[in-house]
C-alpha cells in the first residue's frame, strides 16, 4: 500500500482525470490548478509573429516580464481561493511563457556556432 506523497499524488491524479471521483478530504484547489497550456499556445502564436515585427529581443523581454508579473499576481491571488481569478492569471502566465520560450530558443540558435547549432535548439 503506497503511503505519503505517492498516495496523495494518486488521489489528486484520480480527482483530475476522473470527473466522477470525489474525495471529501480534498478541496477544489487539490484537484488540480487551472492549466496554463492554452495561454502558452496563444502566447507562442502571438510571440513568433510579434518577434518578426517588433524584434525578437523586445518580444522576449516582454514575454519574460509578463510571465514574472503574472506569476507574482498568481501568488498574491492564491489566498482568495478563487478558481476564476486563478484561471485568468494562469492563462496570462502561460501567455508570457509561450512568448518567451520559442523566442529564447530562436535567439540561442542564431547566436550559436554552426557546429553547435542543433544542440542549442534540442536542449
């Protein structure tokens, strides 16, 4: 029988993946925070063309700043226990992350020596 963290992880996973599964020990916050994935997708879709228009460096700085500000705002909003506010803030955090990551990879690839270029893009 698993115990401790592993048992908690299994219960949270069950709560997140099975809408019929409920556990009275968990609050709504334990069932999984709203995902930043849709925001990251939208940020990537906006950041890449924005990088071509306004410059990759400018968009990278904007993405990192948005990510940092929204991460701080998310931390400040947690005591309110509002799923709606958390969802909006996590979406905005994802926008910043989605803008920053592809542009950072692009800049790293451009500034790498030719013999190491594929390593900078593959991580």
